[in-house]
């Protein structure tokens, strides 16, 4: 059951790149409960491994719930993941939970809280991968605050930490498994908020060529930000050309976090209402960025 559940987890994460969260949440939640219940009937070694994997399922549920736009439920599931891991003897996931919480505050545009949470997750007792991911999140917070120097220093620290071996961890990789160079991609992300859109676009160009075509959620997340970068740089035709092929993917994955950047893009393109490519995209962009009603939200 443990090996089968590990294999399924990798499969579900890949599937989560191409479908909306509501389609996966029921099976992921059921699997989390199954692993917890099985752990109560197992010897101590197997119990620890079952709870560790169950905590990773719960953490992934929290991420997908955030993608539906339900921040409260996302934080509940993240805490649930920490609790399961702690019962199994793993205290490190609590550090990663801070990185996840910092993502929520990042999308709220709360730079100070994002930086504070990310710094708390860089304790020397935590695995280097978690500290590296936290340094990336700290960089995003500094970018939001407009602090170029602090942002670049955090990115340098992230690259050093993420280049280290994974501290002997044998479970599923923590953080994205679809970014060949996560620091490079986050650098492009940060340059948008730092007001250097042309550099951001060029960096995101380079990084997106490395992302596989099956990673639709990753493609649209960073693809929309790339389009935002070029639109902010005044390259409206190019921004529209980049946006149009992303829209089917945006529809497929129904991501609340992607929609946040898509709305920013709409605001920039809205400054050019008479531009033919903007007029062509406007109806569909309007549909994709309109607020959802409770009946339209994915279940959590």
C-alpha cells in the first residue's frame, strides 16, 4: 500500500498540472484519510512512513484548495499536513508550511508578512531544500516591496541551498517537480514586481523553454506572468500573441492564483482598448477573470 500510494502521488501531481482542482480533491482527501487509518494498524517503522506520505498528500490538498481560491481551507489542510508529519516524527514539514503560508500572503500582496514567514523557514535545522524554497519566497516578498538588493541576495542564497543534496530525504520532492531551474523562473517572476519588465520577459522566455508541454498549470502560471511582463514593457502585440495560446490551459486548470496575474494583465491591456489584438482577446479575458459565484467554485 505504501509503494502504491507513493506511485499514485506522483501520478496525481502530474495529473494536477492538466485538470481543475475539484476533479482531484476527492480522491486525494480519501487517500490522505486511508494512509492515516492504515498507520494505526502498522508497526512503528511502517507507521512513520505512512504518516509521512499522508502529510505530503495533505500538503498537496492544501495547495490545490488554494488554487480554488479558498485560502482558509488551504491553510487548514497545510496545518493538517504538519500535524500528520509531526505524529510520524517529521518536524521539518512545519518549516515548509511557513513557505506555503507565505505564498498566501504573497498573493494578498502583503510583502512584510511574506518576508517574515519566509525568514522563519530558513532555520539551520531545516533541510536545505526547504530553506532554499523559503529563500525564493523571501525574494518574492522583497520584490513586492521593491527592494532590489534584498531580493537578489535572497535569490543567490536560494540557488546555493537548492544546489545541495536533498539531505537524505527519500520521499516525494518538496515543492514543484516541474521547474528545471526554479531560481531562474522565480528571478523572472521577481523582475516583474521590481519594475524591470523587459528583463523579466527575457528571463521567463528562457525558463519556459525548459518546462515540459504536459505541465500545463506551470506553463500558464509563468506564461501569464511573461505576458504581463511584455505588456508592462509596452510590447502589446507580443503580449497578446503570448496570451492567446494560454487561454485554453487557463480554462482547463481553473487556477485562482493564475487568475490573479491574469487580472493584472487585463488592467495593463485595458490601457489600449482600441488596439486590434486587445479587442480580439477582451471578451474571453473578461470571461476568464470575472469573479466566480459560490456555485461555480470548485469543492474543497
